[in-house]
């Protein structure tokens, strides 16, 4: 029999391969990825790995021995270049073709490069892979000047890490606040205050014209002609989902590879998960694409069941975290489309925001603060969201009333 083939040996792909065996699938299984590494989780790349507080192999998903013992065949440093759905066959970059019984696309996304003059200069770095992190780390020595292009999560996490390593750090953001796509204005303002308090220079409403340097970057030129000297630039302006393979095979593609609630694409034998896929929101039914650890983890597990015939819908609650300096941020559920937002102040300038629908049921929550109370509070908020019960806004707003 032909194998189940997984394309993309990142977080969701690695998790799905292991979950297929946990679910009892005993047939042939092939995991193909273009990186040279074992599957791994990416969050540490902008945090622990840069701060040397965790070795690179601590983010691996499974070990080489484990894949071998579980008879999960791995092809690494191998790119899949085409899919022929009618023949149920894929083509590798070297021209070899392989048949599949079922196919899972877990191709993730790639960091977007700035389309500006000088983007190809040495020292203009992106951060998506272990290799990217390994190339960035030696550039963040104390006293080095780092310019971060983009005030989103990757840029801000790298800025915080580099600042803690003693670099001079400037963040250049085109918009009028930080991480505007994901965060409410109040939290953007708190992020800004924290970074500035820790010595990061943050410029909002900043337009970049070019990267300058002779072979290697030495300055960023702004639209008004100002030159900002630097040793390294980190471009953190979002990702491009890797959907080209799916689109070329004729699969439905929107802002990601379109899948149904079982994570199946427009072809009945092909599934998709993780950053690359666009799936129906369990609450609104609207197509959504998430770029988060939990989404990769939970969709990787869920799709293993779908591939083996289960028909239940993917319904995990969205959840995201970011750690910057000694602060953490967590988001759970849906923040958009809420009728009412309730604010609960926390000690040390922390805050919890609760998003309620018109019937006062909790839809989403966002927490920000130092220490680890945020994780506990958001876990409780998740339970309150799942309960679906109406909640009194006054109690949510009152720091003295327990969420339990
Ligand atoms: P990936 O993990 O990117 O895996 C996709 C793999 O497929 C890649 O190895 C890619 O090279 C490979 N591939 C693509 N096309 C092909 C092909 N044609 N042939 C073969 N292989 C192919 N999320 C959070 O919730 N919290 C965080 O704090 C957080 N921090 C992050 C920090 C960084 C620096 C980064 C980069 C991400 C972070 N994330 C975080 C996001 C999270 O890591 C991603 O959502 C997750 O990795 C997505 O998993 P994935 O399997 O969909 O994609």
C-alpha cells in the first residue's frame, strides 16, 4: 500500500506523524521536510535560543530514535515540488515521484523579506528557522547595534532578547502602534512603555526607504532621508503562508490552503494544517488562518484522527502567548466582534481584558503583566469561555473577585 505522506516536517507535521502512530495507524508513513533538522517548535528561536538559556535540540519534537522505532520514515533537506492529485503522487525536487494513499500539507510559512533596495546585503536577517536563529545569535553581542524592522511579535521578542544581551536596539514600526494586527490599543501601549523603559528606542509611523552598506548593511535609510547606523537588521514583517504547492495542484486556496472542519482540502485525499491552512472558525464559521504554537500542535493531533476516518470538527480554542523581558502576554478565544470589553487592573501595571458577547458570555480574554499569574488567569478564562455561561461584568472587572 502507498504511504500517508506528510509534506513539511515542522511543528504541525512532526506532531501529526507522532499522533498517527499514537492513534494506532500501523501503515507506511513518510515525513518529508526541506530543513535539515528534526521537526521542532519555533517559539524559543526568538527567546531562549538567543538568550542561550536553552540548547537548540530542546525544541525538537521527538528524537531520531523515536521516529525510527515508530517506523516513521523521514526525508530531510528534501523539497516537494509538485502534487498530482489525480494520480495521487508527489514529485520531489530531484524529479523522483512517490505515490501516496493520503497526503497532509504542513508547509507552514516563510518570513516575508522587505521589498527594498539593499535587502540582500549581509546582516539583513530574517527569523523563521533554527538556521536563521543560529545566524542571528552571534550578531547580538553587547554593544552591537540592532535595527528591528516591524513592531510585531517576532520583532519585539528579538528586540527584548537583544536588549537583554546588551545590544543597542531600535524598533522601526510603520503603523501608529505596536502589534496592531493582534492586540487591543491598551496592550500595544503597555508593550511600548515596557520596551522604552528597558532602553529600546521605538519609532512609530516610520517609513523605510532602503538598506545601505557596502556588501554588508551599515545603515537604514528612512523615507525622509535620515540614516540610522546599525550592525544588523532584523526584518520581522510577518509571514507568507506556503500555499504555492497546493495552488499549483488546483486545490482551493484563499489566505491559506482552504480546509473544512475536519482539516480536509478541496481534494478528499489531501489535508492541511498549521500556519499554511485556512479553516472555518468554530464560533463564526468564517475562514481564519492562525500563526500560533497551539494551532500547529492541536491541528497536528486532530488531523491524525481525520486521516484515520474520524469526522469530528476541529474546535480548539485559539491561544497565543508572547514573552518579552520579564513580562508575558496571553490571548485566548476571540477578541474581535465582542459586544463589550471589561478591564480588570492587576498589580504592577498588569491587566486582564475580558471580551463578552451581547448575552454576556465570555468570548475571549487577553492578559498582560510581569510574573506568571497571567498564565493562570488565562487558563481560568479559557474555562469560563468553554462554560458558555453569562458572567457578571462587574465581577470580572473587580480584582478582588476570584475568577475561580
Ligand atoms: P512550520 O513549523 O513553519 O513548519 C513548516 C515546515 O514545512 C518548514 O520546515 C518548511 O521548511 C517546510 N516546507 C515548506 N514547504 C515545503 C516543501 N514544499 N517541501 C518540503 N518541506 C516544506 N507561536 C506562539 O503561539 N507563541 C510564540 O511565542 C511563538 N513564537 C514564535 C517565534 C518565532 C521566531 C517563530 C518563527 C514562530 C513563533 N510562533 C509562536 C509561531 C509558531 O512557531 C508557528 O505557528 C508554528 O511553527 C507553525 O507550525 P507549522 O507546522 O504550520 O509550520
